[in-house]
C-alpha cells in the first residue's frame, strides 16, 4: 500500500548528472539518492532533501522550504 502522505520526489525532469559534482542538474540528488527514493521512508526523504538544501546553498542558489518539501495526499 502506498503512503498517502509520501513526500514527492524533487525531480523536475531535468535528469542530467553534472560530471564535476555528480549531482543531477535538475534536482541536485546523487545517482544513489535518485535510485533509492522510491524505496525509502519519509524520514530518509527529508534527510535527502536537507542535503539538497545544503548543496544549493553552497552553490549560491536560492533555497526554499516550499520548493523542496511538498507533501501531497494521494486519492
């Protein structure tokens, strides 16, 4: 059964890994983080999202809670 309050993937369909950083140019996840996303719980997803925030901040890019954490109800 699917979790009705699962945290959505931060994927924005720009799935290209940066050769220098190893991060996806769209969502800022690593290859491993992308691979495990569908199998991990919300706690782990929040940990990944926090790492994305840190990466974006370190790169001088805007970081917004609303952009990275999107809870949704599945019908």
